[in-house]
C-alpha cells in the first residue's frame, strides 16, 4: 500500500489517515458506503464498540471515520508513545469489523431521526435539489437520502463493500507529524502484510440524468427564509483551465470581500453570507452559488447573482481588484500549509484526485500571472447563465 510521510512536526504526535476508494461511486446500493464506513468502529474481532471507544479515549487518541461520494476515510491522531496500542486497535477495526446487526440497526435508527430534522431545513432541501438537478436521483452524486432506502441496507451488503474496497490495493496512507525512526516498522507490522492485499476495482462510469427544467422553485408555507442555489456542471482540478477559473471564482464569491458578498450582503442587505465554489469529485465537478435570504427578496437576490456573473463576462476586472485577490489567495495558500496536519490535508486532496505535488506550485504560478483578459475569457467560456440551474426553496 502506498504510504506518504510528512515528517514536519516538533511535538510527539502523529496523524495517520487511511484513504480508500470506497465511497458512493463504488457502492452497488444506496447508502451502503456510508454505513460500511460508520460501522467499522462499532465492533471488531477483538473489541466491542464500547471497548474501542474506551481504549482509544484512555490512550488519548482521536479517531474519526468519514465517507464521501468517492472515498472512505479512517483518521487517527495519537501521541507517538501510544501508537503501538493504537495501531493494534485500528488494524482490527479496518481489517476485521464484525458488522453487528444490532449496531447497524442502531445506526439506521439514528440516521432516520437526523434525516427528519435535516428535511425541515430549507438549505438542506436546496442542496438535495441541486444534486438531483445536476445528476438525477439514481446517480451516485445525485441521489438524496430517504428513510425507505435505509431499510434496504443489510450487513451482507456492508461485508461485500468492505471486502471489495477496504484493502491495500484500493487506497493509500498519509502520515503527518513528528515521525519517529521505528514508525515504518510499526506500520509495516500492522498494514504491510498480504492478509488484506485485495485487488483494484474498475468501476463503470454512471450515466447522469439531469433535470430538463432550469428554474426550480419550491415554496414552503410560512417560510421566513429561502435557500438559493445557482449551479452548473463545471470542469475539475485536472483540467488546464481550472486554476484560472479558481481565481475567477474567488473574485465572484470565494472570499468575504467578493463581489457577491459586497453586492448582496453589504449593499442590499439581503443575507448574512453568500459564497460561490467549485465542488470536485473524482468523476465530475460543478460550480455553485449558495445563500439564504428572506422570502420577500429571493427573486431580487437571484437577479443580483446573475447580474454579477454576467458582469464578469462583459467587463474586464480592474487591476486593483485582481491584485487584492492575488494577495488573498497567496496568503491563504501559505496559511493552509503552516502545520504538518494542514500540509497533509493539502497533499491528501491532491493524491485523492490523481494529481502530483507540483500542482501546488502551478496554482501559485497561476495566481501570480493570471490577467484580466484571462479571467474574462474564463467567464465567457464557462459561466453560461442559460445553462445554470436556479433553485429556490422556501
């Protein structure tokens, strides 16, 4: 299994992350990837769910499982002196979970209760509609959570997902902090054997079924606020234009001094916050603008968002604004690389998408050299308002 080491710490502590290609994209049934990842800590061949939590707490270790549309992650932060005990527990969690039916039903019950609460929030419903509009409700990136689909999940499906994707051939390990001399020997002992070597899986591409309707309005009785999402499929990190497009997005809505924030928050007073971004997955990406405003000004807010997008297409950005954003992005990039753990996060995001370490230097170079003409070209090339979905919930 590939291991990346970032030996940059001064404190006797390490963060170890196991990243597997085991997210929604790889699952055969809805929600299987999520529950597989979550159940790993709910009992293994040696330890019960309670014992896992108790032992890790006693050792002062922080452990977290997380599942995304593309990956299943297991992260642990531990003092170096306790890594032998921590690795023994984590190895059993990753390699030999017991998939207790009782624990699965408890996870499903808790998920249903949480879902009921989330479904009452306009911003949650808007995000769901955005995913469905872009990809369709059968696509891995588009389907939304439904209680009825939780009930279709069972332990045999979790076992298959785990066996297929949580193995040495299907991911990598990234380590950051103060790495001691015996660390690799310890890691090799627990994760270097052939007992979990597995095989790399080739997953077939999924067909999208985007919404034909571009304007989706979902009015809620007695709602005080409306959640707004403007979105469109977009190029991803591996595209040659992406770095320039990222600078353009920052100007539009990527930081607190952005045009959207200046117009819709500071000038109009419609919202507390509004942001734009490009969400990247392994197999697709999309651009989005997100905000919540009062119901009475929702239509006006959408109008102003479209106005600001079109302004980027029709008017060159002045040098002062570009210099401000260049300084902001340079400072942000340096700030995101100021600790061993933040460096690991930056590299993990590269490795997860098949990018090389030079990518960070290329971003910095683009920030320093991008011109007003470049940015206007990006706006006209990728910000076609007629193709964007306009979603309002509330």
